[in-house]
């Protein structure tokens, strides 16, 4: 008889970092969010945010779009469908760990 797998094994390693979890929580609420807003909301430096975004982008969870507004460079971030699904699965694993249905 096999034992059921503990729900901690279902946590997404790429999202589990507190900063990346915070980023994904913000991005799933909107179609796209400007880099500066994410930085200010999550309360990290530009370089720290860039590193976390690179991690999320490398696994296909976040899309980065660059452009200009009034001649100034801007960067927008959005959660991909894969990222949204991974985020929801991660939340479900957290709920299972704490025993919430």
C-alpha cells in the first residue's frame, strides 16, 4: 500500500520564493503591470526584481514586453496562461498543507 504524497511536494519551486509569489499574486490580477509598479508593490530593488522576473520568464510563467511612453523606455509584465495555472496549483498545494478545502 503506497502512502499519499504530502502536498508540499506539489509546491512550485519557481513560485515558492516569497518575492516570486508576491510578483505572481500581483500579475494574475491584471492583464499587464508596469515594472515600476511591480517593484514598488513588492518592495524590491530594480536588480532584484529583474532577477526574479528572469527566473519566472525562463520557465514560461511571465512575459516581458518593452516599449516607450513619451519617448521613455518602459517595461510591462504579464502572467502567461502557464504562469496563471502554476500559480493556482501552488495556492491549491498551500491550501492542502494547511488543511483548507
